[in-house]
């Protein structure tokens, strides 16, 4: 039903509800739909669209714009992202899984040593804060292209809820207030040019109504004139004017040339299922499939270690945490070496997820000691703020969407007159080989800065199919921890048999090769687990933020949906009335 013709026109009448005008005499049946959204406003709008006959893409478009208003730390029109889709009605099964890349691009004026000083040292924070930190935004083009291909409700109607929240305001949550205060402190003194973040966001106070009139006008223009307005119209003009105020690199030519791209998703076969996930320029899909397949290859060895551990009084958590760290070391070494924008570098995706390559990679995994980080190279032949939502409509279509400004509130630069924040995605390039970015991950040639190239990402919107139908829609924010959070959530549901809520709330652990032998965790590990891991030689670090997983899953004969307790998300499974065959 990602089908433009079968839906009768319906009208969104307000933020709070969508009125449906059914054709008289139409017989109705009901089917389940579900979502897991990062806040209550996007949840409300998603439900309105789906119950009014809109499909998963309609709901994603409406929610994507609402989050740009109500979740300003990550929801955006000044950033970019990825959308993994399942189109249940495509005739050819090969065409059912789709991927839309609307990641930001380096401006044409960017160059390899942009963030290095004359001694070739990295200039602190230049790729993170201020005018030079932004890539050319892709979000509006991405939502526009998804809608052009699959939308069934009018574009303009789908933007109305966002416009209303921007005009009339929304109630600020405690976590938004906290993040904004943290960000204000964090950016202080880090930019050589003035930032106007506080001119726009100092009123973000818990429990108060927050209005964004300039953003409302921008969204009105985009609603009226279509997605191209952002790249060619008044919004483009305002964006370029803002860049020219100081040392920004983005020009009108950059905006006019920007294209989102339909790519083939990366597909891995695991446990009788198809894992459909984000291909390069994301490292996420490759990494998640590598982790799942290596785990499967080593399962007998892991089972033996668990039995031995039981005899010695070692908890499962200790053994699994160490085991995951061993797998993750190898995956992040591959990420650093091989992964980059496929329009600029050849990424050997097929080889990296092949059984033969991964069998070799698993040969050196140690179950009883830490493999030396220095010896883990790429195999032969790589507070993070982003936001994710998962939607399944009543016809079995699904959208898994992750989009971002990179850090919370991006670069700290707001486009004056247009009211939206710019991303600081340029930091996801490798600014200097071997020098870690804000997430502590390193990169090399494959991810060096080139004009119009897309920076490497870890965003991993994922859909899992079983017997050709959607079994799971999953994703999360969390920078480099996205990969390990999605991996553990999939394992929690499919192998450990947890409910959706248990799976997203469970403690997660993360290791990414560097810092050496460091495992981060959230929320807690038991004291015994910590002691045992420390005795093995690990450094443990509590990560105050480790994702906000949103999952919809078919399990136990029904659909479940769950939003991570770490965030402010809302999930729901509900019935939608649909036309019966007579109509
Ligand atoms: N900016 C975080 C990511 O794309 O992985």
C-alpha cells in the first residue's frame, strides 16, 4: 500500500486530529498498525495520519517535520539522514526493500585539510561548532523525494501539524530543557565567530510553551512551494545569507546541486531472516550484519564459554560483554579503513559481510582474554544526538528513519529569518587520519573530506524480514554506539526472547576498538560484572547516553512496539479501519 492511488483524499484539520471523510457505503475492516516515536508530539501526528488512511511514508513525512519543531536537538530541516523502507505491495520481491540516502554533503568549497592549522594539527572544535561545521542539508529533499514516490496524502497537509506546533508552541519536556542547558555550556568559548543559538533557544524552559514563528513561516513556504523551496527559494536565500555573515562555506550552488539518492540497502541473511539496513555512506548496515553473523559463527564457542563460566561462578553478562567487545573491535577496525561515501570510494560491502571473510575474522576472537587492540587491523581483501522512528502501517509497509544534526543542536548556528539550526556533520569526516572525532572513532582515506562527498555515518535504520514480511523495524540515535545498540536489541528480541520493552530497556555495552580496552555501558552493570571485567583488563565507563531505541516487532502472534526508557518516546499498537475488497 505504499501506493499513491488507492487512498481517498483525507484532510488534516489540526495538530490534534485528522478528520477522515469516508465515501458513504464503504465497508470497513480493521488491521493493526504501530509506531515507536521519540516524543509524544510525533506519536500523536503519526497515529492521526495512519488512522486517516495515510501510509507509513505519509506518517514519516508528517513526523519528520513535527520533530524538527518539537525535538529541536535532533529533529531537523538543517541536517540529514537515512530512511529504510519496506513496500509490501511491490510486485517484484526484490523491489520491496528500499533505502533513501539524504545525508548531508561537504560543500564544494571544502577540502581535505579544512580543519587543520598550518602545523597540520586539528583546530579544536572547528568541525563541530560554528559556520564551517555544517554540511549541505538533506532532510527536506529526503522527505520530499520519499513523498513524491510513495506519499498518498497531500504534501501541504502533512506539514500542517509541524506548522501549528511552531506557531502555537509546544510544552517543553524536562529532557529537552536539560539538553539545551548542557549545550549552552558546552558551546561557550568554542567558536571563533559569534553563535546565535541563545537568541533562539534560551526560552526552552521545562513546562513552558515554546513558539518558533520564523520556523513556522519557513515550514509554510515549504508546504506551499514543495521541497525544492528549501534549495532554490527564499529559505535557500536566507541560509546562504547566514553563511556569508561569517566564514560559512555553503553557497546557493551547493543547495541547488544537492540530491538525495535511492540506493540499494545492504541485505544480510541471518537466522532465517533478511536484515535490511543502511548501506554506505553509513557504516551501520555492514557493521550490524558483521556482528550478527560473527556471533552466529561463534555461537558454539560462546555456549561452551558460558557453560565453563557457570562452573567458575562467572555471570553470563561478563562473558557476553567481553565476547561482544571482541567482535566489535574487529568491526570498528574495518569501519575505520574501508567505509566511506560509495560515490567517491569503492566499499567492498559484499566481501565485508560474506561468510568466508567473517569466518576468517572470527578465528582470532578470544573468549578468555582481551585481543590486543594494536594487533586488530582491518581485515584483508571500519552526546551524540540524532533521532529515530519506526512505523508499520496497516498494510504491512514499514519505515525505519534516522536523521540528525550530529550533536544536540548541531553547530549552534540558526539561520536568521528561517529559524532552523544547522548541522555539525562535517565532524563525521576524518579530519586527520587516526585522529578521533567527537564519538572517538577514527577514519582514514576512505572518509577524508572531498567537495560534495558525504561523510561516513553510523546511522542504521533497519528492517528485518521473516518469510518475506516485516518482523522488526528498529533504529536509534547514539553516534558510534548506534551500531552496537541495534545489534544488541535485535539479539535481545530474536535470540534472547525478550519482549520489545525489555529488549530496548536492557543494559547495553559498547566497545569500538579505541579507546583501548574501554567498554562503556548504560544504565548499570552489577558490581560483580564490573569487577570481573576490570580483572580481565577492561576500563569501564558509564555512558550517560547510549541511544534511544524505537522498535516495532511482530512477536508472540501479535505486534508490539516499544520506546526506550532512556528517552521521551511514545509507542503504540492500534487498529486502523481499512476499505474492504468491495471498494
Ligand atoms: N552523526 C552521527 C552519525 O551519522 O553517525
